[in-house]
C-alpha cells in the first residue's frame, strides 16, 4: 500500500493532496452548509463544530484502512475531500467517498476529474481491483459523474438511510480495474 504522504496526485483540473489539521476550518464550513450536507450521509448528524471535526479528522488519520485527500484546483483552491475507505488489500477493494464543499464548483467537472485521479491511484499504486460507492438514488449529478468514470449500477438499497428523518433509497455502484474511464 502507498500512503497519502507523497506528492499530490495531479489531474487535468485538480490535484489531490494530503489533508492537514489546517483544513479543519474548511470541513466545519463545508459540512455546516445545508446544501452540501443534503447529499452526504451526514444529513442526520449534529451541526459540525471545530472540535467535532478535529475529532473526526484524528479518528480518520489513525484508521489504516482509510486514505483521504483534499481536492484542490491546480491553482491551489481547496474544493472538497475524496477518500478511499474500508481498504481491504487482501481482497483488493475499497469504497469511494467524495464531497465537493465549494458549491460554485459543482457541475463543472472537478469531482469527475478528482475521481479519475483517485481511481488511477487505486488501480495503479494501491493495486486494488474494485472500488465501490453508495449514493442517494436521486443524486443525478453525482451518478452522472460516477458513470463517466466507469462506475456501473449494481443494486438499489431501499430505504437505506434517513434524510431529514425520512428513509431514502440509495444506489450501489462499482468499477473494476480495467473498466475505469
């Protein structure tokens, strides 16, 4: 396995760099935004504070099955976070998580580029064979991006999570090494 401590991973529009404690105020701002939280598995969570995000950051940093990066424009503006979680080297798989916290950059290809860069790393340096994700079934913008990167629908998870106290369906998607676009 390769850690995230190396040089940034660079794409056409973005670069992925190691997260640091200096990024915690960004997490508080991004995850405190109702529109951003709407699409995350966080809509039922408490409003973020510096302390809660600091604890979450420290917990994720100590998790050897999780690699997380900050998504930046190639000019250095932080846009969001992307991660591989639940990395299982023995079975060659992990789950993708992504959040673009800067809404002005939604729908402009930055997330798609970040996913492509991460998949290149996952299937290359990390030698994974499969990357999965689950997303809200009504997340049309996200689903289009995932499909552009080679993810295919594998199943519907009925009433899988709560959003504002109401159950919503989610889609299970995956991409196999060699299928990434």
